[in-house]
């Protein structure tokens, strides 16, 4: 492809102009949006979409298409305009931007088949690009990943997590472009047009960095060409641009971020200016090059394996997870694991040992770990990012965007609750259930033993959409056998009699406290129902309602989690129409260091507290 | 202070050795902890605490003390050992490490008066150090801020957010040290001992960076001296160290992270080796230099001002917040505001205009915004970090640690819920209430109009501990007058009669939907109670229980938030013992772009849905 051929430049220039025109029209029609942000990127977009990328406009699902991520998601209108130019969407639809009946949303989401990940929270697209590029390696494709960032966006620390991982992984299939228009939302960026300062950062993080005039099409094409030829390192093109380029009265002006041109004289003047920039074309632009088509066998879900545990054996669920995911990885090449330097605590090192090519180390950088998982999931992998549950909170904005994107990421959080013991509160996940449950489409599972861990892991792997598995640090006895059945949205009643005075709902380590309370209460002639609520979202409403009705409307929940947003709230919501009472045992203060059993007792979630609660509500 | 005087070196060397000995003893006694991580930092700690920092060991509250932040919080034992050496704590107490009855926790927390912020989630301490250094400027103190990082920790993106802000703010009072021991938790760090690569990064981010042998005390002292003389730029000392230094059989070995020396032969051998490293001292070490004492007037809470709004006026709560915080800032110099380049959306630009010296711009970097607020709060400021509520999720791990630290940070999230409209789900906070409520000590307030915003802002400013104010984008009518009373943990019943068939609980924009539903139902002769639940945590349990009892045990909640963890769950928890039913109207799917009123209706939280719910439960 003779990308430097000058004959195509006028046609590309006209595309850039048309992208500006469509962006201005659409945002004015919508009454909101970011036309100035689109205008600075017009030549970059024209070059990438019509002279650089290889893709089949009719087949977004083609796995070898080059990928494009709009990390500066607020420039969505120019992305949509590029698709219209490529014939992917109808040009007339561009004027439906931001309407409730249109999929052309204010920021791109995967409702649109060409969008891999929702963007609009800055600094995330480049993390997803890392995962998309890793996926190319996983499926042995030569597709390249392009990602367009804003310059203000590079203040986000997540960008530098992505920079590091892309460099360590030698992802030379990534070509990132920063649209350096020197203006943020509310003020100039700190570096304005000091592109050398920006280039020094990327180089210090191991990237090939090149400065380019972002409105000079031959220069952009040459830079893209150079990026394509750069091996062992990702490339960052730092494009010097002017915000609002092409519209004289907003060019480079602060105060035009997220502001549309008013209908009437203002927009008419802008469109006249832009239209006057159309030039005669020397030659028609060749069609977009198609990717190589590589035949691949269809993916098949692995059949469930029998968990190799005997009842009464003591195994931590975190370790059972490590074994289970390694086993699943042997049966299904889509399974991938991502770590943030805790693989010897989460036991993902077992996966690494068996499947090093699908194990991605991010070092201590949780945002890019989740972001890369988002990218992998978007391209067909089934990624399991795993760290301490507490540190998933570091990536909550990414989890939020993964949920918005309905991505198939399978998060695993270990070391949850006060039961981790001596390391203290900074290492204890006590809000992870709340955080995950708040996202309406995240499946939340919480096994108590090795068998349920193995079963739930297999279920979550093949359940579409984001999911979270909560594992624990202490060893717990295996209580389930190979024939016990689990389902997403299910629960197990472990103790039941017609004389039950109340239902106690536990999960994970508290289930064993509940079973111990059952034994103690039996000695006093008191029967309780005990439920293992291994699926926190969706929750087994039918069973819980049934238990409530059969145990005098008395429910007691007990969780190694803070009181708000966890099991107590999930159970209360499930029985909200019943008029039942829900007594919640949970961690109600910031905990501290101590032995696990001391902490369970000190913070009110041990067997003794369950016994007291039963006697209080039911006797 | 002649820091290069060689006569003090043997005494400092012995301190380093004793710090190692105490760290080994304490962790072995505790049975868990990170002795190897302590050993690499021993000379650095000895130099900082006994030859560099100015502080009064008897007076942690002295505002001009130099500050030290242990960003690598897992090295807590050596921090405690340094305090014992300084006479701050009793040496014998070191052996209580990690016990439930000891405040010497596994990772440092502000239970200890010398700890400003809890650490243990990596990459946060340096963000707090930025705020601590900004505070020195605020109170015109010359105190310096020292912060010790691990090398693995610098993979965290938040470190680079701090790097950028410290550089932009020219915080030359910060001296950071990275303990480059080349080993992470589960493997060598990516750069091992390539200190030039690390130095290039810090220089590219505008810091003075210097490489130093981290076990060479004269070299460390000289580097600290140079840092103290470096103006307009923060300094990063990159200290080449050996993990486990001083204990021959663990030195530089992978697999010794977070592993203690076993009682018996193993620890005895280590202690013998360390003790053999004690040397004769040439001269006694001079006492730690004391800081300059600067008299300062005591802080006084500002009296509440009358909100300047008339009933029926239309004002967005986000704008009312901007005005209120600017007014409060005029009355109290402790009030500070932090932004992440959205000041023209959150309206903190009003504060910037009036109090530019207490307005801290972080550009698009929410983690350091919250982290710096933590540091400011730790040193007596009352900081208001404000951004879109959605983007506070970016800093959730910081919020978690701020809660563990019980810090006085006052977070403000704007643009919440589907009522922001066209920008789409990436910009909508729909999990912020869940996220904040999950932390047991975060106060959560949600005003519906300008008057309640002003009142709640003043209340939160002077309520100790972390707090969150949720503001909205749309303009809403002022419904409160200057005499209406608000309190943390309160609520207002706006419509009430003896004939009420149900209670509808709203807050923010949904309150107006509830009031509209009230009017509609009245036309059908149906009375409902309407509650403004402006305090979400703590919640007004007494009033809610009273309403439940007086309205047939029927509660309906309506919130511009996802269903889990928000107002519905808060209300259900408050009435959990009542046997009431709680019908929850909330956003149950990932929303999309559209007009605010269209989205309120599409996602089930408009007046029409409230009317339907009332008829369903009560008619």
C-alpha cells in the first residue's frame, strides 16, 4: 500500500472536512456534544480509517479486522461520521445523535457492533487497547490496534499503567495517537503544545514516540507507516492539533469544550467555512484494504470436570479457584488470566505454570489489569483478572465501564473480609459485594468450599456478561460432593426442619459460623434453617421467600462484609414484598489487625453472635 | 546541621541494624509480616528519622513537624521500630505487632498519632504526600514531607498522577525515596535494578531524580541534603537496595516477600548475623532537630449563612454547591477545594475565583485528587474534592483508605443519575450511593434544592470524618426556606395526612417526581406521604419507622441510582425490624443517551411510575 502517494491526499483531506461537517451538524442538531474535540482529530481519523486500517466494513465480527478504540470518547460524533463515510452506517442516521431512540450515544458503547468497549471515562481506552492487542497474539492474528487519546486524558494514571504493560509486553501492534489540542475541559492542559515533554514521558516508558503535525495528512500517513514498521515497541504518535480546527472563530479558543454551535447564523457560518475547504480530488480513494482471513475452529465450552475434593478436606477457596481456572484453561483456549503481582496469593500462579501464553502479568497496576481484560473479552477471550478483592476497588471505574459495555470479564477477588486476619483493614475487601452488586448486570458468586468454587467458576466462565467470584483466605472444609448442583441465581438449604424458628443466611466463611450456631442451638432444642447463599446476584428470591414464609418471616443474614450493599441488602431486596424482618450481622466498624477468629467475633459475625441473634428474634 | 559529618555514621549504622533486628523480632513474634521489605529500607529510615527530619517526638500534633509517609505500608514494623528508637513508643510494645489489642497494626493506620493516612494499598502514600505538602503552603509552614515508596509500587498509575501534580505545583518540600530492592511480591519487578530507567521516568515528569546506594549512609545523607536544597521541583531519590539486606540467607532472594523468619534456629541465626553488624560508635547522635514553632490562631467553625434563595427559584444543586463552598471558604481558611478539570461543570470555579490559593487543580486525575485531599485533611484542612460522581469511582480505593483513616475529606459528586441526559451512561453516577454507603463511616447527603444544598454543605464541613454530597445537573425549584432545619441523619416529611396509604421516599431529582405523583394521586383521592431523604447515611430510622407504621407498613423508594446499595436498601435496612414492605423504584438496566425526562420515565423513576407503584401496593 503506497501510503505516501500524494494523489490520495486531496480525497483524504475532503474526508477530514466532511467528518468535521458531520460532527458539527450532528452536535448542533442534538443540542449537545463536543464538536471542537472532533475537529482537532479530523485528519487523524481520515488517515486511520481510509488509508491505514484493514477492515471489512460489512463484517464487524471478522476477527482479523484492525481495531480502533476512541479513548477520547467524547469525540464520538466523528467516529460515527467516519463509519458513515465507510458505509458502515447510514449517513442520515448521524442526525439522530444522542436521541433516546438512537444507538449513536453521546459516548460510544458496544450497542454498536464496531465499538469494543464503552469509552467516555478518560484513560480507559488505551488500557482496553492493551487487551485487544494481547488478544491478537492469543489468536495468532496480525490485526493492529489503533487508539486515539486526548492530551488532557494522559493525566490519568491508568494511561501510564497501560504504557508500562504495553511496553513490557512489546506490543508493537499498538499504534496510539494523542490528539494534542492543548485544551482540556475547563482550561488549557498543563503542557499545552510542549510535545517534547510528552514525548519524553512515552520514551521513558519504553515506547517509540514521534511528534507529528496532526493536520498534515502526508505527515500523518508517514508516521503511521513508521509505526507499522516499528518492532518490539508500541508507538505513540503525538499529533499537534488545534481544537476546533477548520472553524476560524472557535479555533484554539478555550471555552469551546463540550459546546455546540448554535442553530442559525453560528452553525451556518461554521458549515460555510468548512464547505469552502473542500478541494478538487486528483484520484478516487482506493477501497479500504481487507484483513487476511484466517480460518479458526469454533469455540466450544468445556464440559464440567468433577471437582477432585473429598468431603471434610480443608482447602481455601482461593486455592481451589487457582486449580479450577488452570484446569478450565486446559480445556478451553479462550480462558486467560490476568495478575497484578499477587499470583502467589490468589493462586493464579497455577494457571501461569500451565498456560504461560495466556497469563498476563500487569505488575502492581489494577486498572490496566481490568482494562486489558475488557479488551480481551471484547475480542472473544474469557479473561479472569484476579487480585485481592480490596484492590479491585482500585479499578471500580473500569468495572463500571465494563458493566456498561456488557463485557464478558470474570473478576476474582481474594482475601475478603476480616477473616484475612493480621494484615489489617487495608487488605480486607469489605465493600466488594456492594461495589459489584451495584452494577445491575454483574453476576456475583461467593463459594464456601472447594467444590462450590470449582462449580461456580465453570458456571461464571460460560455465563455471558461480567461476573465476580469472591474467594477467601482461610482454609474451609469441603461440604459439597460431586453430585451437588449449583446454578447462577441459586442457593442451597443446608439445614431444614419443620420446626425452624428462623432462617440464617450465610456465605463463604460465615456459612461455617452459621453451621456452628445451628449445632449450638440444637443443644438448646432450637432449630434454625441454614442457607448457603452462594449466588449473591442474581439472588435466589424464590427460595428466600419460601424460607421466610416457613420460618415465621424471620431472616438473619451474616456476612464478612460491611453492612451496606452486601448479603443483608440482597436478601432484604429479595423478600421486600413479604413483610419479613431481616436481621443483619455484618462488619459495622472499620476493623483492625488480629487473628481471623478474634476478628470474626469482635466484629459481630461469629457463631456466638448468630446464636444471640436467633434467640433475640425468635425466642 | 552538618549532615555529612562522618562522626555520626557509626551511630546511624547501628540504628539501621537495630531497626532490622526489631523488624525481624516483631514479625517472627507475630507470625506474619514483611521483614525482608523492612531490611532493604533500614539505612534510609535511619537517615530520615535521625539525621534529616525535624520533629518533636513528644508532640505529634505540632503542625510544623516534618512529615513522613510510609507509602510502602507493608514495611510497618520498621516504622514502628524507628518510633521506638526515637522514644515515641515503648520498645517492648514492638512485640505486640498485629495483635488485636495493639495499635501496631499490620499496615499503619491513623489510630497511631504519627500516621497521617493509612497505607497498605500501594501508590496512595505519595498522593497523600502531595496534599500534605500543599497544606504546608496553606498554613505557611516550612515543614517538609518525606515519603518512602517501594519500587513495585511505582507501577500504580496513581504514582504518576502524584508525580505530575507535585511537579506542576512545584512542591520542592517533597522528598520521595523509592526503595529499589528489585523484588515484588511474586516475582522480580519489571526493571529490577535498572535505576536509570526509573530516573528517566521521574525526570520526564518534571522531578529532580537522583540515584543513590540505599545502604550507603553518607551517600543517603548527601542525597537528602541535595533534595533539601533543590528548589521549584520535588525530588525522587532512587535508592538501590537489597531485599532482606543484613541477613545473608535471604538477601536478594525471591520468595521472601511477606514471609517471616521461623522461630528457633532460623530467626536466631538471622538475629546473630544482624547483631554482629553493630559497630563501635564514634560520637553520640545529636538529638532530633525540633521544628520552628509558628503561632497560629485557633480554627473556628464559620457560623451558618442564610441561603440567598427564594422559594420557586430554579437552581441546580451543583451550582448551589459551588456558591456555598465559595461562601464558606471566605469564612474559614481551612476550606480547600480540589478539582479534576471539571470546575466549570461542578461549579468549583466559583471557589477558584475567590480563593485561588486554596484551590488545587489536579487536571484529569481523580486518584491524586482524593489522595491529596486525604493529605490535606490529615493536616487540618477541610478539603472538598469535587468531580462528576461517576468519576469518583476512579478513586474508590482511595475513598476506602480515607474511610479506614477516618479522614475529614468532603467529597462532592455532580452529574448523578440518568437525569444528566444526553451524555449517556459513562457520565452518569448510578453506583455512587452504594459505593459511599458501603463505607460505614462515610456520611452521605443528597440535597434536592439550593437551600438544602447550602445547609447540608455547612453541616458536612464541620461533621468529623469523611462525607459525600451528591449534587445534580438539572435545575430544580427551591422548596425550602431559610428557617427549615436540616441535620445529618435527618429527613423531611413534605406531605403528610392521617389518610396516607403509603410513604414515598425520594431524594434529589426524584423528590420532585414524588411531589408530582402526590398531586396526581390527590386527584384520584389518594393521599401519600412524601419524604425527602436528604441524609442517606446515617438515615433517619425513627422517622422512617414512624412513617411505615402510620402508612400501613408500605414504603416506596424512588431513586436516580441503580437498585442495589442506594436509597431503597438504606430505607429497607432502617425498617428491617418492622415487617414493612419496601417497593423500590430505581434504574435497573444500563441506561443510554436521551433527554433527562425521557430517561427518568424510560428507566422507571418518573412520577408516572410512582403513581403506578402506589396503586399497586395500596389500592
